[in-house]
């Protein structure tokens, strides 16, 4: 396997890259980000796409499995791995893209999620101090964010879904389409996480105060119906089964705690307390636990996230929490549910450093929005102080 084999494949990969530039200029206005910043983020993201592609060619990985998949005429469509394989086959066979060209397509998916994430953090830090704005920018340019969301596979699509969901929740007046797209994209690659999105959406519509009561009942009911349809399907996809009770779920979690423990990133979470599991999932590996270059890079990123946790906790304990106009109910329910479930079932740090970006953008937004509680208030936030 090579990145490309003919001059035509080089040309097509270049066209995909230029298409990404065009996408970045278009969505910059949609997300209210300058074109210069959008192109900078795209180029940064693409650098890690090239690094990832080269790494996979040398060391192997799921991206090769997806790209080398051969389409069989009678194959049945299904979500998850099969969906990603079929998407990859389309770009490989129908459009004739090389391994590099297909990588660059998925790179655009992840970039869109990163742009949505950046736009939301810029909104959250609009009236905050320069240091807080720099921290938000530093988070956007963390290597792990761009690396794991730039490759052929589920992670680029799920990160795009997470970014769009975050942006939609923080721009509820004009973003229903983005939220629907986020749920559909997540359903395509990770239906169990899409089910959590629907549950969080239903809860936020029913108990939230940002929607009139009549609309809450109608929209919340619709979301509950959608969740009732998706959840059994998601449980079956996850391997739990169709007809389960609480005991079955506990057994499933205990079994999952023993999976993927082999290799350098394997850890024993069965004996950990819940706080330890939560800390491990989102903030490990730490620098002294790094066993290679990639885990070292991930550990340095985790130190930045740890700093964010500390700064936000300090402000929360001082009761300087500021209300901002976004659907916090959805963000809290979705991020905490996803965090709890994944932390309770993932026994490998190599997996957690990738999959945490399905909810980490929400956690980061919620934490960074409470830093610098004495910043300038809008008329609404001033009325909702200490909410």
C-alpha cells in the first residue's frame, strides 16, 4: 500500500485538498470565523492527516482495513464499521481516489467538527481575558484533537457530529438543522452515542427553560419517541442484546471492563472507583505514563485539560458561574452520560484518547465558560448571574 501510485492520483489528492480550502472559506462565514483563521485551522488539521496517513502505512491500522475493503454486490448496509467501509469504497472506487485522497476527504470531516468547536469556544470566551482566549486557542490546536479526527474511520465522522452538536446547542435559535445532522452522523458510525444524544435532547426540551412549554412537550415527546426507537437498536449494536434488564447491563459492563487490556495502553478499571475511572478516561495518560511518542503527546494535551479543570473548579467554588445563552441542559446530560458509560467500559488508554473527543468538546466548553466570572456581562447574562 502506498499513499498514491500514479500522477493522476497525486492530482486528485491535490484537488481534494483545494476542495478543503474552499470548504474552509465557506463554513467560516457559517460559523462566524475569519477566513484566515479557518484556513489556518484547516492546514494545521491537514498536517496531522498526512502524519497519520504515513503512520498507518508503516504500522498498520483500521484505516487500511477500511480502504482495502472490497465491495460485494449483496452486502447489506448497516451502521458502524460497515457504513464507514461503504463510504470509503465510494471515494475509492466511484471517485477513484488514492489512499491519500481518501484520507484527505475524512480530514475534511474532522476539520468541520474542529471549526464548529473553535467557533463555540470563541463565543464562550468573547468577553473574557486574553489568557482565557489563548487557552481556548491552545485547546483547538492540541495535536490529539487534529490527529485522531483526521483519518479514515469512525473518529473523524463522530468528531464532526460532536462539534456540530456543540455548536447547535450554543446557537439554538438557528441551528436545528445542525443538530439533526449531528445526530444522523453519529447514528451512522456510533449509534449507541446517538441514542445518548437523543436522550439528552429529549430531557433538555422537556425540562429546559429556553423553549415555550407547548413546544417543549411536542418536541420533547418527538425526541423521546426517536430515542425509544434508537436505544434498542443501539443496545443490539453494542452487543448487549434486544431484551435486557439491569442485571444484563451490569454483566455487560463487567465484561467490557476486561476487553482491550492487552498492549501498552491496557489498564485494569474493574477495581477502580467511579471518580478514578472518570479521571482516567479523560485525563490519562499523564506524562510519566507515556510509553511512546504518541502517548507522550497525548499526555501533554491532558495536562492542558487538567489545567482547565483546575481553573474552572476554582471559579465554580467561588460561585462566579455566569449564565450564557445556550442549551446547557443538553450539554451536561449528554457529556456526563457519555463520559460515565465510556469510562466504565473502556480498559485501554489508546482507545480513550480517541473516543473521548465524542464528548470532551462539550465538557471543555462548559468548563471554559465559567472561567473569569467577572467579565463583562450581556444584558441577559447580567440578569441570570449566579444561575
